[in-house]
């Protein structure tokens, strides 16, 4: 395997990791407040199509990116209304958001399927660093969203672990009644966390349509929202571990379309002869393996999941 092929694989790994990390970070924030959001896939689809269409209309990718975040937040508002304010089942609400979001995104994006956006994100190419062998292309010649995702991860860690707001958010995810009793609004905290999670999911979708695919087509998200949900469990609800898991899953996503170009022989098997359909299940197979491993591990130690996750809260029940 050539150096260029390895570098290209690692560059793509960082980009795919950014995609699932953005969506996973939003899901982590929502789940730390006690709300499971299974609508990430639908929110990403809505963000992808709306961001792409806005960039087409304005000629500015950042406007499309910001609009996608707002659209993701709006869709998340439905989930917050149904599951937090009305206290309905979080699983059912999230699944409905995913099904509805995918369908509506396909509908409104029909005319944009064959369009190619001129206004897309480009690599920054940091002067003096991007030309460093190996490290330069991987770390210093990426689109700006990659660096933004890193900053958002640091900000999320700081807020969750070093601020009163983060303490209240973590507390409501452990015991909503206790948090309510000390004067914090459970509805406000949880709804805010869900809205932020939706904004992150919408932004992740826009990164896909405004850079990685540079276009929109039905089925563009291709299950990556579900990977983001699984990543939160893999990362034990911690931003740092989530980042490490994102790199692992990013590697499998980047490897899938490239492995057939590699001239490798593993135990007598030519890698480039493996069926593309079989390679396509690699990220999801890894997801299943990780979840099984975590379930076995949880038998011997307390679960790190927020104690009030998926549990609705009604003040009159206190």
C-alpha cells in the first residue's frame, strides 16, 4: 500500500469521525439530561437537505451550515415537545422523527438531487503546517468544520464538568425530582439539551452534503445517525471517549470505499476481491460488536448511563 493511499485513508478517517462526532456530541448532551433521542438520523437528513439548498440559494456554505443547525433544532423541538413537555415515550417519539425526517427530506430535496453546489467547504491548508509529511494533510489540511467540531467538544466537556449549568444538566439526568426540588426547571433543562442536540445533528448533516458528498441525494445519511447514537454508549457518555470512538468508527467508514483499491493479502485472501456489499456492513457490524462488549462489561460494574435516561417527569407526581 502506497504512502498516498494510507494518508488518504487517514484524512478521510478524520472527516468521517467529525461527521459522527458532531451528531454524537449532540446526542450525548441530550442523554446526559435524561432524554434519549432516536431521531438523530432524521435530523441529520433534514440538516443535509436544508443546508445544501440554502447554500445553493445564497452561494455561502456557512449560511447553509447555520441554517441546517436551525432546522435540526426545529425538528428537535418536536421531540422536546412530545417527550419532555407532554411526557410521551422517548423511543416512539424519536423513531417517528427519524421516519418522518427521512421522508420529508427526500420530498423537499427532489429538485436538488442532480444539483452540484458551487458553495461548499474547502480545506483550510494551514500555512507552514499542511505540507508536513504525513501529519500535515491529516491534521492541518482539513475543512473548517473539523476544527469547529473539536472546539465544540472541548466546550461541551467544559460546560458539563466545570459549570453550574453543566452540573444542573447532569443532575436532571440522574434524578429529575431532586433537581426540581432545588429550584431548577426540568422542562427547560431537558428541552434545551434536546434542542442543542438537534442543532448538532443538523450541522453534521450539512457537513455531509456541503463537503463530504458535495451534493444531496435520498439516502445520503445511510445510517450514520444510528452510529452516532451507539457512539454515545461506546463513549460512556463522556466527550473525550466519544471522540476516541468516533475515530474508530470513522476509520471503518473511510475504509469501506477504499479497501478494494488496496493490494493486500490477509491469510491468503485478496482484500480487493471482497464484495462491496459485504464491506458496507463493516461499520454496523462494529456497532453490534461494541454494544455486545459493553453489555458484558456492564454485568461486572455499574452502568455509566444517566439513571433517569428515558424516564419522563411530571411535576405533579412528586
